[in-house]
């Protein structure tokens, strides 16, 4: 009977002690973690607010206007339509 009580007490005490040990000292880590997250957020914001450093390329392979000699001539009359069947 004493052995059962001892085993029952160990089965309850071991997980409980692991829980307490796992949660202990977490307050100091949270402030460090919060400071790191704040620093990372500030770095991301600084990077996002900087203007683009790359220059826009000038597209020279496409003409801006169509030369007058290549403009299509509009047809004076519309195309004839087939009579309804």
C-alpha cells in the first residue's frame, strides 16, 4: 500500500515539477524576446520606408510614337455585310 502511494505521488509530482521548472525564469526571456522583436520590426520599417535605390531603366526598344508613314489609313466605307439567309 505504501508503494502504491509513493508511485502515485511520483506520478503526480514529476509532471508538476516539470511544468514549474519549464515556466520558471520565462519573464526574463520574454523581455529579451520582446526587445529582439521590437528591433526586428524597427529594422523592417526602416527598410520599407527607404526609397528605391535602383534606377528605372529607360526603355529604348519600343518607340514612343508611331511614325506617320506607318499609321493605318482608315477605310472610307464599312465592309459589306452578307444578306440574311
